[in-house]
């Protein structure tokens, strides 16, 4: 599924590590045979689902089946945490618990896709042209379209009035069956390559310029929004360290400790990303200012929210940092 929005988000408490094949439970998180799992209390924090409700959803609807520690503690893996987070969002949106549970257990990605997402009105004809390329795999047309985009134009306008609206429209076309999964991947892959090429073509920032670390939390892979944000930020003279998608929490903490950036930017493109984003934002907040974008940024408390115009938000942050 494509990215449908974008997002600016010392202690790293409650974590443990596996030692060889021994199961260990200390604090809120435990690694069992290389798999990250969470206690019921930590799962409630990450998903926003009270422990009593969590237990009811397990027993009544079978949304998740927790593992058990040697001491008979209930433990939840990443998939369970994502399922609970999506179900909670569906219920908050007005679905009955029974209806939400049925959708989540059948196909959690499809259930998440049914949630409304912020849209930006645009009259740019390239939006529909991009969707048409995804529908018929028109390579020459797509290459011509991308060759004319993101070069010799205002990048803020390109990102906010063409790129992100096009991604939202592409996502809706996929949901409606107008575009296949392969067609969506065909176009988003080309967009990713184009953004990366433009990013690397820009001159590097002055060594004395403020630095911002940009990327996605563990498990999150919809990175076109944060890459577009990083592109605008770099074009305005800010030093950008772009880390891409699906970065483990340990790597985030180590990188931010090493670089001591002026800010960290995260995104929550989908509901399924929320638990990992909450965890990352809480761990990074003592180290640097955290800013957050993405379609579901309002689901995370703490970080400064950037809104849904990635280009304008990046330009504003650059102005603040360079002032």
C-alpha cells in the first residue's frame, strides 16, 4: 500500500535483551528467540487500549492470542500490537467492537485502509496521469512525467500540490480496484528512485548548518512522504541525515545520541505504525526535539505535529533552524 500522508516528530526504559536462548522478562519488553514482545502493560501504553478492554477483545473476539512467559505472563508480539492499534482506531471511528474485530482478523491491512485520510485539494492534471500509468504500466509515459517533475520547479509546491495528493489518489485507486498491487508498486518504486536521485543531486549543506535526522520507526515502510520532506529540507540548506524506513529503536537511539541533531523527524503513515512511532518518539524525546508528520500523526502524543503539508512544514522548519 502506498504512503497516504506523511508526518516531524535518556533513557530507554523497560527494555531487555535475549541472552542466547534464555527467555528473560524484565520491565516492559522482552526478546524471545529474536522476537520482540511486550507485557500487557506496555501493550496497553503503545496501543491506547486499557488492559481490561484488551483482555475482553482477546477473550470475546479472538483478535489476538498472546504468548506466555515461563512465569505465565501474557506477552504480545509486534503483529498483535498492530492488530490492537488498528482495532482501537476503528472503534474510535465509530465501528462496533464486533465489526472491527471481524475486519481486523480477516485482513488487518484492508481494515486499516478503510479509515479516512486527510486529502489536499489539487487541480494538477499530473495526479490523474500518475494513476493512469499505474493502471496500464505505461513506462514511457511515467518516465516522461517524472522527468518533468521535481526539477526547475518550486519543491514545496511540487510536494504539496502534486506528489502527496497523487499518492493519496493512488491509494484510493488501489482500494477501489482501479489499480492493482503491482501497478501501485510500479509507480511508487519509480517515485522513490526519482526522489532519491533529486535528493542526491542537491548540493550538500554547509558543515555548520543545523542537522536533522529523518526516517521511519521499526516496521514502517511507507517512506515517500518523509523522503519528500527530507528533500525539501535539504534544498533549503539544512543538513539532512535520511535513515529510510523500518529502523529498529536501538538504531534510532544510537544514531541520535551520536549525531546530537537539532531535530528528529518521524512519520505515522498508517494506523499500524502508531505503536512503534509512540515507542520511538518517547525514547528519542530526551535526546532531541521530535517532530511528527504522516496521516495518523494525531494518534501520537508528545511530538510537535507538522500537519499534512510536508513541503510547507519542511520549509518552515528550515526557516526556524537557520534563523
